[in-house]
């Protein structure tokens, strides 16, 4: 069998040009099928327009293992630059934290401010983890701290197993020990 396109004749070996290595397949195709159509909740008036998952599935399943994280109430937080500056009466320092305190006679309970810079912990994940840990320790000790304002400055982030040492250090610094 000879090649029909004469410009490509030189590209193939002579023995290859003479043999036919093509397979002839039937050109019969399956008959066309209609497009599958699945009705959605917005197309069927009898169905609810809400998400159709059963209530026992998902991350917020009733009776699940996760509990909602208790938050530090807004009056217990120091906000704005004015609360972080001024005269502080006492400074306590540890390996991971520096805690400065100031009496707040007009306040109802202890308040907390957290300072952690990008230079101290370059990764946002580490900064967030340290802030969560500081808030949690403060929240547990808040009822025993009186009407004092605390500003906690993170000196270095606690990574891995160091988080337990940092937690114990912060508890002692907030309670008044060194």
C-alpha cells in the first residue's frame, strides 16, 4: 500500500510504508441518551429549601465530641493603645512571658491585654496558638485576680512540648509568683 501524501514519504522506512498496521474499527456508536436530570430543592416545591443532611452528621452534630470554646468576655479585654501604655505598677518576667500589671480600682474584674509581635513569632499559627493559650490560662484564673489589668508580652513562642512549661510559667506570673 502506497502512501497518499507524497511529502511525508521520506520520513518512513520503506518496509513500514508497504505494510498496513492500522486496525479497522466499526464506526457504529451507541444511540444518543437524554441528559440525566436531577431535580434540585429549588425546583421541587415539596422539598425543603434547606441543606438536606441528616442532623446526626457534620462537625456540629448533637452529642458530638467537640464543645464550644468559651470566650473571654469583652469587658475582660484591654483594647486600644491607651490601655497598653501608661504607668504599670509591677513587672514580672519569665522565659516565655513578661507580665506587667496595674491596679484598676474602678473595674469590676481583671482585664487582659496580649502583645506578640511578628518578630517574636514569624508564623501566624504560632502567634494564634500563644494567644489562645494566654487567654485560656487567664480565663481560668480571672476570678482570683481581683481588679487588676494585665498586659502579657510574649518573649518567645512555645512549640510542641514547651507549651506545658509556658502554661505553668504564665499561671505563676499571673498569680504573683516568679
